C-alpha cells in the first residue's frame, strides 16, 4: 500500500517520519529538514547532526595558500 502525504507535510531527514511544515526546521549548515526529536543541540542552536554541529563550531579547517 503506497504512503500518501498530505499537502504541507514533509519527512524528517533523520527518522523519516512525516510531519507538518511547522514541526520541522532546516539545519543552518546543510538545510536538511529535521524534527525536534532528532535535533542535536549545541552552542544554543539546533542542528540536524553532530557533523553539522561540529562544522558550525570548527568550520571547514584552516585556510592554506592553495585555497586562494
């Protein structure tokens, strides 16, 4: 039996559960949608994963001359 989603609902990128638009939030790093139950809280913000939380704090590493 095929799953149907109502208009205005999306799926959490982590747990794949269907939620209404207002129940999901976009990750500020990768823009994937996640629910409050899957959120990883760090530095006063919610992220979709520990990887994005770490990227927010540490960035993408030191810049080298090759980057310019």
